[in-house]
C-alpha cells in the first residue's frame, strides 16, 4: 500500500513509548528524506538529523583515495554522539523488526543503570529461519548465547536460504557453511547506555589503523565487533531479548 519499512519502525517505536528519533543519513539526501519520511514523523515524535560522512574520522587520519563506502554501523553511531542524551535503541532503517521487539527493548532501556560497571547492553535476538529469504542474501550476526546472555557474536555478510536450509558463505558465494534454522541471530537491534558511545569513539582509531593497511576501500567498523570485544575483555553483560517476530 505504499508504506515504507521505516514507517512501520517509527510507528512501532512510538507506540512502545519512544519519544525521539535520530535519523543518520547522508547530507545530500537530507531534503528528500525530510519530504519523504521526516516531516511526517515529526508530527508525532521529536526528530533530529545527523550525517554520516567519510571525513568524520579522528585527526591525523586520511581518507583512502577511491573510498566511497561508509565506515559501517559503529561509525554511524559515532556520528550521533551529540544528539543522544540518555539510553537509546539502534535499528537499521531497512529491516522490519516487529512490534514486540520495540516493547521489549523499551522496557529494558527504562530500567538500565547508566553507571553499571561493567556496562550492560541488550540485543533483540531472532530465530535465523524467520529472517532469511530464498530471494537474496542478508547480513546477520550469528550469536552464541547462554542463560539468556550473549557470549559471542560473529558477523556474517552473506547468509542465504538454500534448499537444504540456511547457510553462510565465507568466500563471497563460492562455498557455503550450514547454519541451524533456530540459531539466534542479531539484526542490529540494540539497547545501549549513553556511555557506550565513548567506548566506540575510543576503539575507532585502532580500527582505522588496521583497516587502512588491510582493506582501505571496503573495511567497515561493525557494531558487533565492539560488543564482542567488550564481552571478552571487560565482562560486559548483554541480555538477549528473544523475539518470535
């Protein structure tokens, strides 16, 4: 009926209790985005725009010649540091998450202790079989959990549904490794305390040092990699909110 996926996201977030939305977009898309999405949403929620640009890197780093790809989901979050003043949820604009997921993450965020050490996060986890399609590939964070807590997450950038079931390709489609239909995956629906943004800022230079030498044109600063590192090194607790949507 002409609705956009992001319309469902904003509607579900609003009725779950969220009052503000920060759109992370490219500056050149601002006019069209306001007309197509933002102006309508602003009648119901507080709206703010931030811009993810390639040149938003720490002082002393140079953008590789020929680089056009954005720096990834963690960099997108860094771009909105000034627009976030409390616990927050993060979603992808082009995924459908289901209304139950927003209610769970809002309830968790309303109780989160900003001062807890180590930090506490939440992630909505989905059954892999509910999130793949025979008509194309998707990116998913494949999770290892225990007792409702996230132990490890591995970003898989080529997950498909084969006739025999879900699988991922480690080499761009030349070969495939089976995945369990009911394994827990992340679709980048996170709940964070505000100070998580400071950790992402702290880790960004190390990522750039590695990326600029190994894969300067395509390397991405993935959010799950920060979370996994904080689990391993700092004992960060990540509660997995299991969704059946």
